[in-house]
């Protein structure tokens, strides 16, 4: 089944718009996550760390997924004012599908009472254990970029095809 140039252009443009919308949907959170790279660092003391797993059944007979969670409470000082926090990243508690990542963090926190912490300079009560872009934001950015790239390729191909068809039509009229 061959898609005509007009339908092809519509499909390509739709993919580009979908990629933009997926990125824009959570753009504020992505920008907030990027801003954590500029946050100040201090040392925090772990008050409590609880790790647990949740098994989520797969749909349609697919393999079940295990999600690893971590809930934390820590304290830290900024300019002699003590703060208490509980955020792993800007989403809140730790959540990952990687057992290795969860175990590595658990082992690290068990072996040390203090650890580096990042806090927002203008609002020191806002803190995170892990700065940067979260796993789900990275996936969202990669997926939306892929959609936009495929859309641009489809649009370029269809524009080229339309130009070639128009040129062939002009050549037929000249004969």
C-alpha cells in the first residue's frame, strides 16, 4: 500500500507535532531537573532509609515487573539552619526498575551515615540526593526526539517526492 505525498506529509507533520507535544507536556519538570545541576552541595546525615519492592503484573501474560523504591529522611545544615528532607530526586522518593541501582544505593547508605546532598540556593529547604534528569524524563526526551526525527525524514521524503512528481508532470506536458 503506497501512501500519497499529501498523506505522507500529514503523517510526517503529525509525528513532528507529537514529538514536540510529548516534550512540552513535562517541559517544566525537565527544566527543573536540569536546574539541579546548578544547586549547591552540602553534607547530609541519613536519619532513616527504607527500601522495598513492588511486583507489578505484566499485561497480556507478559513478564511481571519489579519496581524498587526507597523512602528517605535526612537532615542537613545551610548557614547554621537545620533542614529535614526526604527527596531522592525532584520526583520525590527513589523509584527504579534496576535492582542493581537500588542495591548500590542501599549498600552505600548502609555503609555511611553522611552523604553529599544538593539544595536549591534560593530555597535551601528544597533538596535532592540525586541531581539531574530522571530516568523517565530521559526516556521521554529520547522518544520525542526520535518521533520528531522520523517526522522530519518523512516530510523531507514526501516533499522531494512531490517535487519529482511535479517535474515529471511538466515533462509530460512538454512532449
